[in-house]
């Protein structure tokens, strides 16, 4: 992947299992600085050419949420929009929109909902659980699901959250997420070592209801829509950094996700419910997968991921599945049916 000239300048490529040295951190920080300098220079030149206050970004660099959080303060642009799947998948719908809007001249359609992937009914989830002899509990109501799950998270358990249509794009946005307590200073290490199987320093994203974001984060105002898609990093307000240590990065920032109730009412109400217990309506939200694997899609994927990690339980549709109640003498991971 790297040229001999690059290796001669920076040294040999670090192996994943080797010690992370200060020089590795310095290289990463320097690369980020250079990317930001180039990006802001390009954007300021673009504005001078167009005098347009609206900016739309795509491509892999548009997923650089640290840089994205600085665009509106370091350029003259007033409005920023980034597709939640700012990669090849987003390019495909961009081509389709161009054909629909420009070539065929049809009424313009505005993207507003990222939860466009596969979804599963309670009957489908129940059929999977019973076919594979998985022990489960059924919530009696929507309210019980929300309140019980909030209790579980406040009790410092790690929850696999599988609800509604899957997110489109690389960020877990509350349909296929792992949720946990940001107030617990040990939770970042727990998630990295026992669930995600990655370096313990890696930060996790905070999710907050849209109207509460300015209370806890130094956001642009009005809050840019890409925060709905976890595409912006902002400083956490100084007075809250010690209160939510597991989502506060070393520089005091957090990769923010905001959620509007109309996009995902169940997820929104869960965050509010947790806030009534903790005093801070914020959750840790990370993608429901382990390192090297894609985000889970179907019930089989979610159950397999829970059983292969130390996720404590799975809230899937109207069902609660505990890992400790599903040892391998009650189901067979080799023949578990999709």
C-alpha cells in the first residue's frame, strides 16, 4: 500500500498488534492537519468562484467528521449538507436523482430519512428466535420497552439495539446500534476491549436529541443537518466533559449524532428516558458489529454478534434477549438459521 519513499520517510508500517507509539500519533495528527488545511483552502477558493452559500459534499473525505465540524466556522459557507452514505452508494443515488430531476424533469425529491434498509416485523423476529430455540422475553408495551431498556443502560449494561429499517451508510444511527452509558468512565475501555475488539483509546460517539444539542455541545447554529448522520465533530462544553467521559475525546470533542423524533421516535424516546435517570440525555452510540465485520442487518446477524462478544443483551423489535440466558447448550451457532 505504501511506496518505498513513504516508508523511508515515516518508517515501516505498524502492525495492528504492535505498540502504538507517540510517532504514530504524531503522524496521524499531522495527516489530519494537512487534510484540513487543503480542504479549507479548496472550499474558500470554491466560494470565491461561486459566491454560493450552500455547500454539498460527497466522497470519502466527506466522512472526515473532524474536518466537517470546522467548515462553517472556517469558510464563508452558511449551509452544509453531506449525504449519510458519502461513498459509492451515495454516488449511485446521486446519479438516479440527476436522471429523475434534470433529465426527466420530475418533481424534485429531497432526501430526509436514512433508515431505508431492511426491516423485520415482530413475527419475523419471533420466528427466528423460536426456530433457533433462543430464550427471550417479550415487552408488554412500547413504554415497557423504553423504560426497561433505559434501566438496563443506566445499570451499565451494553445493549445491542435492533429497531426498524437499517441505516443507509457507514454510520450506525439508532437502527443497528450498540448503546451504553456515557457517564461511566470505564465504558469506553469496556466497549473497545470486550465488544469491538480494538485499541482502548478509540472514542465513541454521543447521541443527543436535536433540541438538546446546544446545551452540551459547541455546535454551529443553526445545527447543520449532517449532525443527524454523525458526520460532525464538535467540542463538548467544558462543564459536561467530566460528566460524560466515555464520549469525550482527548481534545474535549465528540463525534455528535443528533436525533429528531420524526426520524426515529423509539430511539428518541429512549434517550429522553435515559436522561430522566442520569440527568444527561445522551447515550453512547456505536455501530452494531465487531471489528472487521459489517454492521448487522438481519436478526441472525444481531444474535450472532451478541453471542460472539460481551454485549449483555439484545433489544430486537419487541423482544429482550439476554446473552447469559443463551449458552451454547441451548442453541447451535453452527446451524443457527438465518
